[in-house]
C-alpha cells in the first residue's frame, strides 16, 4: 500500500468539515507549503553558512584534507569514532572546489535535509497523516536547540540524528505493519550502527530496539520473531559496525585510548582544573540537569511535549467514552513503549559525559515527534479529526517562534561573500600570499586553528593537526596513556620547534594556551607581519614569519 493510500484511508475515517477545501484551494495550499519549506531550508542554509567559526570544527574539519595520507589516531589525535571524518572527507572530495569549510558545512546542510526526510517519512508511515508528518518536520527545522551550536557547525553532533532516526523509524514501521521485510530490517540495523559510528552516544538508540525485536510483533511466536526480526536487525547492525570492529581489533589499545580513555581521563581532569574558563560548563549531575532542562523544555521541544500531552489526554478521554477502540490496541502500546524507552536511554546517555555541554542533550529531541505520531495513530478516527486544530496551531506557533532568529539569516543565503567559509577562505588566501611573498624558512604553520593553513594548502604539525585538543590535555595525561597520542604540550614547544622550525606561527585566538608559541616567536627572531582577514569569533589573528632562517 502506498503512502498516499495510507493517508487517504486514515483521513477518510474522520468526517471532513462541512466547508472542505475545494481542489483549487488545495493546490494553492500545497504550493504555499512547498514555498514555506523552501524558505525554511534557505534560512537554515544561510544560518549554517553564516554561523561563526567553532573551536570543535578544528577537530572534525582537518581530516577532510589529511585523509588518507595521515591516518586517524595513529598519525594525529582524534577523540571520536571515525565515520564523521570519513563523511567529511567524502564531502571535500565532491565539493572541495568551493573550499574546505564550505564543503564540510555543506555536509551538515545535507544532514539537515536527511533529518527532515527521516522525520517526515517516519511520521507519515506511523500516523498516516500528512498533517502530523508536516508538524514533525517543522518541529526539528525550527528547533532552537539544533539551530544553535549543535547543528550549525561541521561537527558530528547533528550527523548522528538522521541515521538514528531512520534506523528507529524503519524498525517501528516494519513492526507496526507486521510486514517484516528482511531487507528493511537489515537496513534499520545498518543505520543504527552508522549513527553510532558518527557519534558514540548514539548507541543509546540501540538497546530499546534490540529488546523490542524479541518482543514485537507480539502476535508472532517467539521463534518467528527470532528469525524474522532479531536476526535481520542484528545482521544489519554487524554490517554497519564492521569498520569499527576492524579498527578495534587492529589496535585495541590505540583505538580505546582515543575513544574511551581520553573522555574519562585527561579530558575530565583538564576541565576540573579549568572549569572557570567555560561559563556554561556542567560538571555535576545537578548542573547537567539544569543545562539539559534548557534544551529539552524550550521552544519547539516544549511545544511538541504539550502536543503529546494533549493527544494523550484526548486518547484517555476517548478510551473512557468507548468500551473498545484503537487506544487500547496492545500493538500500538508496544510501539509507544519502545519510543518512550528510547527517550529514556538517550536522555540517560546524554547525562553521562563529564563535563556536560549543550550539544550532548539533543538526541532525545527526535523521539518526541515520533511519540506524538504513535499516540495520534492510536486515537479513534473521530478524535484524530478533533486534534487537527491543535496540530495546525502548534505548527503555526513553531514557525512564529523561529521567524525572528531565522529570517535575518536569509541575507547570508543571498550573499555568499558574507558567509563564514568565504571569510575563512579570504584569510587563508591572504596567509598564502604572504608566505609566497616573504618566502619564510620552514615548511609548516604552527597554529591551534589549522583550518587557515589547510584551507590554503599549507602543511601543519601533526601534533596540532586537530587544533588544541591534544595540546591542552598534555599536562594532565598519564605517561602510559600519552604514548598513544601524537601531541606536544606547552613544555614540548621549544624542542619541537627547534627540531622542525615553523614557517609561520599563527596565534591571537587563545592567549593563555598560545603563550609558549608567542614566546618562541619573540625569542627566535620571528617577524610579526600584518595579514588581513584572519579575524573570527575568537580574536584577531597575528602571524609571525620565520624570516631569520631558523630552519635546520
């Protein structure tokens, strides 16, 4: 049965209002809706491209250039699972002519499109209602929690969500319809593993679905569920995780040192010693809950939560009034419990890392609209029709609260020269021109913002290839763990630069961390030269060139 047929059947069950729209009005509505979505995506694109440079991008963007010549973990520091690095590398190969930061941020825009597609498809298949599907899509496209740092930079924070949502949605749709197509369930497992390969915290989506695979559909015998549900999902999960298994088995100590031991060791120690430098840092559970509260119960998320409560209340009222009805359908209740369990596991996982940052708390947000779709589908037909004004009002409210901070970003969409990738490219070009004119000695640029030299096609030190993340933990890292990291700390700068003097030193963004680099430049005859277009949210770049021939 096609999606349109499903929608027609579900909408036909409820009596349409007396003044039902005429075909011409319906066509106008569809065109207006399409225009609205196009404008919304254009605003998201402008906001994404105009968003200020993020420190975290120094970790995720450089591998798009460095791979495959330099390998993750072994040749430079990288404290995340590898799928996001490979994804950004693919974006650079395809769209790299537009610039390094442009190609990687374009990859994030595609993730936004994928997230909208995953939400729309999942909610349409689960609820059979275009109204509900549109509500779900708009709820994620207008989410301020996603529109801030987590979804506006070339990192892995948003990349996990389309894959996790598709994985969960494919499973729910197959179990709900009891079609149990093996290929679809295999794909569900693949998507869940790919999400985990993008960001390890996405593993929280897996346990509820793994348990549900043994229990649903409840009408099937256990042996049938085992062969028709459990095994296909498991096979897909193993296929999607094969690269992770390969890396783990190839060098388990190296892989775990970056993926696990960093996050529970020097990362925590560093922030305990420097917690005053980050105003929104959440170290304890109480602080994490406060930070999570601001993400989970604000703006779009709050509106979706209120819609869920309203639909549940309407369903409860209908159940009291009817002795039999779809609200008491056990299969519907089973699917609702799966999504509720996923909401709990993703929320629990988001509270696990220390310290906590706002981007850690976004995963549960994609569960809320799916939960609303399942509750809507469980309502009796007449009650569904009564909920349409609620959905329309909620959708309108989502758009209204997003307009003030999305509309100004349309300027960046219409004027590409104003975007952050364009500014970074101008700074990289100016740096490259200065090096070509001055011909300084050395072969590498030393900086904690490697995106500038890499954008210019220049070489960087492997120790700083992914920015400051390895450098700043060096004093807090146990020697037994430090041997797995390609890094140099503040005390190692002199020896490193004496052995391989930098062609240029680019600083001006992190005064405290950059002090050893500045001291080396000033004491070794480096000349400060004014280079334009090196300003960003962290400061104004200063460049010191090795004019005195320090190279050995």
